[in-house]
C-alpha cells in the first residue's frame, strides 16, 4: 500500500520551542504518532489512513526532526517530549492516545510517565530498554548513521550500506525514504541515537499508569529481545498487552501497516 503525504492535511503551529510540523487525517478521538530517529511523519504514510476511520490521526515531526524546529546538541528524550507537550497545548488536546516507534516509543513513554493526565492509552513499538547496560554499550551511538562526509559523495553509499541489513532487500524504496529524512537540513541522525542512550528508562517506566500495548518486531535485533523485559517493568500500568509481528524489521510501520493498525484498533476497543 502506497499513500502520498499530500493526501493528508499538513500544518505548522507556533510554540515556545519554535514551529512544529504535523499532518492529520480523520475525525474522532485523537491518536498522536511519534517516529523513530531520524525519520519524520513520512514513516507513518501507510499507517495514517488505516487508523483514520475512527480516529483523528495526528503525526508530528518530533522536535529536532523533519520540518519541525531544530535545537543544538545534546539531544534528549526529555527534550523531544517537550515538543509533544507543546504540540498538544497548541492544538488544545487535553488527552490523547499516544503511539511511538523506536525513538518515538521512548518519547511516548516519557510523556506517559511524566504527564499522566495527558495520555489515555500508550502504544510502544520496538521500545529499547535503555538501562545501564544499554547506556554503556550504546554510548557512542548505534554505528549505523555515522558515515563521515567525503568530497566524492561515497559517504552516501556507506550510509545506505550501514542501514541496509535492517531493511528488507526487496524494498529499496523504504531505505530511500529513510535516507531522505536522514539528510534533512539541520538534522544529526547520530544525536537521536545518543538521546536514546542517555535515557534512564528504569526511573520512568514504572510511572506509566495508563493501559499499554507493547508491539514487538520479530526481526528487529535492537528491540525484539527486550519485549518481555519491558512488559515486566510496566508494573503500574493498569493493563499491559503484547503483540509480536514476527516478520517485522526496523521499518515496521512501512512494512506491516495493516498488522499494526489491526493491533492498535483491537487494543483501543478493549480499553474504551
């Protein structure tokens, strides 16, 4: 399924952080989508229309990414979360369902943990468990988005090659979309990964109290092994559900949007 972002309404809002960009589609209860590093609303191109039948679907370029305002390093999950809260305030959203993927899942968790009144239901996809072990092993980044720029442009091929093992070989179009976002003006992909590595998840995850759906991608080497650990640490969530999309990889949202939409829809029906 291929959808054009031009089919969605694109907007900017002025906030104390600067302009924030978002797209939206549909009517009903708002669900806000948060992308991974170093993506944009484009990551949800296929998913947005599938969720829009019964929801007001809003996907934002997180603070520091895409067409939203940028800010200097060091980046942090907490700063990205400030962008979510700022967007909600600008749109006068008092309570939302919140979905995040990879980096976006950490941002969603941060908002749910620290702004409990704002989040009705939480969906976290491919959440990295950023405990002390993770922080030590990832303190220099993931090693996938750090190609040094060369005069002959060979860094672009290196950039592609580092990401390729995490993407399906038959879908170069997906990797091309990733590269497009990664080259956005003013964006440093490595800084987004470092923000994840700086996040102390063990201080926050038990503060999530809302119903939570944990989505795992069976072929995602970064996050899949941590799915059960995440569920065990959501000790104060009133309800925790888990679903595994076995063939899913890092670009889960683009690869299996129907499966993600079905899981989210079923989860929200069960908690409404």
